[in-house]
């Protein structure tokens, strides 16, 4: 039977920090406010140029018609005409020459007056244009201030705070209608998320009791030394299945809890929680032959210590369990504070992870190239819980393949 050909590899997808980088010059970003300012100022500038051109042409025509209606005729003897602006009058030998020079002087004075009018008008237009652009910028900011409020609320909602509302007051215009519609949408989303979390929490709590009873009954039957071998083997299988179900219920409870915004925050050192997580998995790492490398520097954040410890524990457990067995396997855990943020990095050796499969690892019940069930390494909620807890603390997690196999997990939290 011919082997089934492997499916073509999907192109790699970006898996790093999903947030867009800040532009190098944010004040050059073509915002709506800048565009409205340029539109308002540009229209004023064009109107001013047209108005100035019309005034200049009308003034030139009026001066030309007025001067054309006047004629100069100089006649007589012993006449001397002098002018600082028209020195040619002093040198005119005849009356005709003096008349022509006087007419030329009149034309020069008219042109000088028009040039002065044009230069002063341009300076006035430039000053008014600056005032118009400043006024347009201020007015655009005032008109668009409701949009800024909507944007800030949307960012707060993106941080898992569905309780925020815009509550925009003012005239009943299009912006208020948009804000009210957004508030209604947030209200429906909050009800839906609250109902979902309540259902998961209630269902998980209801399942814990029968699972605990089943575990107790199985342990009692397994403690009977007279039980047949087949029954003991079946009891061990059922006990392992029951333990897996309990882990799943605990994971669902933690996932439902971590989806909420953290209200009560206390100073928590990531180095301390990472050290506790390493102590809990050291026995498992030694049994598998995985070397633990630790470089922990103080990195204090404001958050929930139990949930932050879960981040470190899940990452270190995954790094140990999905590793290579033997002397070549290792896990490196580092914590540090940099640029006003606390960073937890977990690097491990292991199988080669394609970049296009990393996003799937953060989905619930998803594993690397395995079925949704049937794994003895966990219930498939570890990375989902890590991402949810990081988001609830205002941070994020980024993953990338490690050269030679394994993963590099980087959790960044605000201090």
C-alpha cells in the first residue's frame, strides 16, 4: 500500500508580539485631526489667494484708469521740476521731455504702490493662514474629542475590561449615536462573557464532587489486597482517567478565573514565583534527565501571586515534558526587569516546532501534531491559561521556535 503523501507545509505566520510597533515619528502620522486641519487651512489659503488676486487686479485696473484719464503738459520758460523719486525730470531739456518724464514717474509711482499693496497683502495672508491652521487644529481636536474617548474605551475593553462605557454626553449627533451603539454592544458582550464564565465555573464546580467521589472509591478498591490482578489494572486505568478529568476541571476553573481583569493587585516578584515553579518540577526534570538552568533577577510586578505562579509553573512544566530525554535536554529560565517591564523567558530543547503551528498551541485542547485527546502530558490548557493570565495582567506572551528544536517563550508584564 502506497504511503500517503505529506500535506504541503503552510507558510509561516508571525507569532511574535501582535501589537504594532510605534512609528518613529508619531507626530507625523496622518491622523484625522491633521487631515481636517490641512483641509481647513488649505481651503482658507486658496480662498485668501483668490481674494488677494481679485483685489490686486481691481486695484491695478482702478489706478491705471485713473492715471490714464490724466495728461501732463509742461510748457513755458524758466520752469524747473525736481523729484527724488524721478531724477529724470531734472535732466529734461525740453517741455516735451519733461512731460514724458513726468508721465513715466507717475507710472513708476503707481507700480510701486501696487507692489507695496501686494507685499503687505501677502504678509497679511501668511499671518492669517498661520492663525487659520492653528484655529483649524484646535477646532478639529474639539470636534474629534468624542472619537478619542471612544478609542480610549475600546483600548480598555481590549484589555479585558468589559465594564467600561463611553457614556458620551452632548448633542444628539452622529458621534453620540456611534458612542451609544458601542455602549450597547459592550453591554451585550459583557452579559455574554459573564454568562459563559458563570456556566464554566458552575459546571466545573459541579463536576468536582463526583470526580472526588470516584477517586475515593477507586482508591478504596485498589487498597484491597485480595482484588484480582485484572480488577487492579482496570482500577489503575480508571484512576488515571479520573485524575486527568480532575486536572481538566481545575484547568477550566483557572481559565474562567483568569479571563477576568485582576482587581486586587499586590507586588509579586517574578523571580520568586519562577523559583517556586522550578522547585515543583525539579523531580520530574531529574527523572527525565533534563537539565534546569536558572538565571533569576528581581522583576516585581503588580498582580495576583497565585495566577502569576501558574504562568511560571505551566511554562516550565511544558518545557520539561515536551523536551528531549537524555543528557542533551535542558530548560533555561530567566527573569529580569527592562524598560519598565518585567520579563520571564523560558527556553527549552525539544522537537522542531514549525512557526505556522505556534499559534495553535495557545488554543484550548490543542497540542503539537497530536490529537485533541489521548495525551499523557496534560489536558491541553496550559498555554491557554498562560495567555489568559498574562492578558488579565495587561501583558502578553510571545513564542518563537528555538534554533535546533524547542521553543522560546517570553512573557512581558507591566511593572
